[in-house]
């Protein structure tokens, strides 16, 4: 019953988007725009709702289906060794009037997550480290329903924009331990931009998120069950909470503000600065206060230059990100049976600091026998993860640098795009310390395995091909396939997709 309204709304959204978009598309120009690495990076400059009018030159609607599967030898135990995903996706971008821009997307994911251990909670990246856990775990089945969209309207020198979205997800396991998780996430963005002369526009975005999750675990075999505990970071957990408490609720909310300066004619400098605050608390049954709280602040900024004129295409961007995540644990008194469990204080016990500095540049030439693009990128990552009392630490920094190449060719009415990628990931420095953990317990090899994954060095290779062909004057189809391999983690990745565009 919970998912039925979402399914109906998603279906109606798909039909409406395709019907509207079928009236206004230019297949050839659209294909060139979609397969350009410069455009793929350029899209970020116009992601603000009030900037969407400048994002694309061609309107379109698309319906696609995709299959992806990947596995890896080294992996984060809490997220699993790989996934198999089937996706149905619809997307539309329209300009029904000169002063009006509409966009939206909807998708359904059916996933199988392999070998998830020490985590029985969904959306690990949002709620960690306060997940429900056990040492058995196993494969999980998951379904995701999502739709989002927005509108932008011109008002003189201003563009006013509104964006909204919903995502619902359920994950479960049909054998012991039987996890059952249901999550929902609602996003809203208000935006306004103003033209600065004839070349630039400046946008301000204010956004908010509301998040919730029901997380439960059950067993059919009550004789032989693993210890269920509530993780607090780097393998630590509260022994008092371990055992019988197998139901939790997460309530989260976030907000942010962003400034974006972008050229309106794809020629000029661009810059971005923003922050986002994320807060989530974990409630357990029969306890009236949060046993764990996450407070995360993200700061990001970028600067770059875009040039797309005639046959030359160039973009370069320097980007910096800083994330500080703090975990607060409740300290409580449980000695008075009549008064129940009482909150004494909330102590900062966990912290994860992350900094990144990266550069990305792409140059290409079009309009000849073969279009081509060459890209270069490099990013330095620095992570420090700490837990106090007992004192534990996991820290590392690495650099990822690579080259990519894209070639495109039209053969009669068929368009062929080929891309190749090579990257080197090198660990520069690392430290893992958890001296109080008993090597005979399952948490010890889990920490070592996660450490090996996070500090792995190696080569990353990837490649893909996309073939577009027309079906009618206003309808085209494309099929694409991508594959990748990472030597450091042993990751093997494959994806195939087919889509119809209007």
C-alpha cells in the first residue's frame, strides 16, 4: 500500500513527459549535444532551476531501460561487493514558450546488493556511522521509485525557478537476518537568477531536504541468531543497546545555499560557491531520545572557463570540497528502573573530515570527418576518520589522475560514439589504528578489509560505445554499452542501455 501512490504518480509522469516532448526535438543536433564530454561537464553550470533555460540548446524527451552489474574483490563491507541493477528511466526538457522552461525525470530501480555485512540499514552514506549491524548479513533486494522536476519562468532580467523531487526506497532480505527498510526523501529548491549585462547570469539557490527511514530486523530461527548491535563508527558500538533492539527510525533534514555565475552563451568564466548542512537522528524502540546524531557540513567551490564557438569546444574547471561530519552519542542513565532510561548528555565521539581538490579539462574539434574530444583530470583526496574512547583512527590520502578520449562519426543516418578512459589511483599515505579490538572477533577483519579497499592503488580502465539511429523524422533510438575494470580493487563493471528519444 505504501508504494502504490508512488507507482501511479510515476507512471502518469512518464506519460505526460513523453507526450509533451514528442512535439519539439531535433534528433541530429540533439545527439551531438548529448554525446559531447564538454556538454556533460557544462550541464553542472546550469543545474540551478533558474539557470535551466540556458542548459541545453535542444529540447527532448526520452524513455530508456538499462541493465548494470558490477563486482569487486575489495569493497566497503557495509555497502557490499557489488550490485545488479535494472532501471527504467524517463526524462524531459522542454521550452513550450520563450519565457518558460520545464524539465523532469522519473525512474524505477530494481537492485540486488551482494554480500552486505555489518550493516542492516539502507542509505548508508546518509546515516553512517549509526547503522544497525550484525556479522552475518548477506545479499539484499532493493527497489527505488523516484521522480523530480521543475519550472523556470522569465520575469524581465530575472529567471525564477522551482525544483522538487521525491525518492522512495525499500530494501529487504527473505532469509535470516531478515532486514526490512523503507525510506523516503523529499527535496525542494527555490531559485532566482539575474542577467549581468548580455554575457552572464548570477543565480542564488536555497534548498531543503526531509528524510525518513524505518529500519527493522527479524529472525525466523530464534535459536541461533547473531548479535545485533548499533554501530557508532570504526567498529565501535554501545554494549547496552546490543541484543534485543531490532527496530529503529531515522529522521533527517538538510538545507543549503548556493551561488552560481555562468555565461549565457557558452563563452566565458564561471564560478560556484555553496554550503549544505545535513542532520539526522536515530531513535530506538522504548527510548524517547536520539541515541545517535549526525551533523555534517559541506562547503564547495569551483572556478573555470567555457568556450564553445563554431567547431571548437573547451572547458576547464578547478573544484574544491570540504566535508566535516560529526557523530554525537547519547549518554544515559538506566539504573532507575521506575524512571526508565534518562538522557544525561550528548558527546562528540565520531568525526570524519574529507577534503578534495580537483581539476578537469576537455578540448574538442567538430565538423570534420570525425569529431574528437580529449579530456584530462586529476583529484587529490584526503580523509581522516576518528573515534574516541576507545581511540581509533583511519586516515588516508590519494591522488587520481587520468585521460579520456571520445570520437564521433556519422555514417549515413547512423551516429557512432566511442569513448576510452585510463586513470591511475595512487595511495600517498595511510594509517589504520584500532589497538583495542580483539583480532579473534569479526569486527577486526572487517576494519582491515575496509582499510585495504580505501587505500588500494591501481589502474582504472573504461570504454563505451553508443549507436544512434532514426526511426522516424521525430523519433530516434540509441543503444549504448560500457565496461570498466579497476586493478586496485578488482572491480569489474558492465552496463547496457537502450533508449527512445522524441
